[in-house]
């Protein structure tokens, strides 16, 4: 396994480096968007070491968290949570296996920094299946690396992608691919985008969407 997956502290420190310190704000924004009320049912795809999971719990959500890595799930379960937090249902499976989960069963579905590790066909499948997991009025909350807007922001992103890609390979053993049109892919999955927020000159984006009737 990648050496960062040995503990939440090391992994989270690496992610702070890769996002130039923006990861905590991103996680907080994801949790805020995903939980509208206590006892919301949240499906988190690709929970990693559980940083977002703990925030969702802290807001009173009942979380089903999935990840394909048993080591990551083990670390996530060790992460402290509030005494009054509801227990998490931990599932070892890939994002492509969410079609095994019940439909219309969750108030929100969360994907944080995992779509950029997938192919375009994988993303399309996961987004469509995520939409089917949502109950009426449910929310899809997606945060990921995207291509910065054209002009100087795009040029700046290309420059910092060189050391960032090298660092990413050393830290997590893989290279992410900035998404060309995150909001567009979500719309193609049958969702209605309600709001979006960006950091890092527009290259790190949070998109919130609702399932169309």
C-alpha cells in the first residue's frame, strides 16, 4: 500500500500539500452542503481516511461510507468522532459497485476527490448510479479537481501541475486528471445543478445538484 495510507495524519498532511492547504475548507464545505438536517442519510463514495465522514457525523448524519481499500477503511474507523455521533456503516467496495445499494435511499450522495481518478465512462456510470440512490429532494455533492477557466488561470494551473503531479506521484502513487466539465457531467447524469463554488483559481470545485423529477 501507499505509505501515506498508514495513518490519517500522514495521508491528510499529504492532501494538504497537494491542495495547497485548501483541503480543510473543501471538506467543511462538502459536509455543510451534504447535511441539511440531523438524521439525514448520507452515502459517501470513496471515504478514504474518513475526514469528511467525521464531519458528516458531527452534523448528525447517518453515514454509509464506502472505499475499495481495506487499509483506508481501517484508518477511517479509527478516526475520532463525537460521542453523540451516529454509527457509520462501513462497506469495502468500489464506486462501480454502488448499484448493489438500495435506490432512493439517501438524502445525499457525496463524492470528494475521487472522480478525477476515474475514466470518463466510469464517471458517467458512477454519477448515474449516484443519482438513482437519492431520495426525492436529495442532493448530489461532488468536489474535485477541474480544469481552471481559460486565460491566465489555466496557464497558472498548467505551471503548478508540474510540481503538484510530481508530489502527487511521490505521496499517493498516482496522478489525478482534472475534469474538463464537472457540472456538465453531472447534468448529463440527469441532475440539476443548483450551486457551485471554487478554490485555487477555479481549479478545485464543489458542485451541488438535485435529481430531476
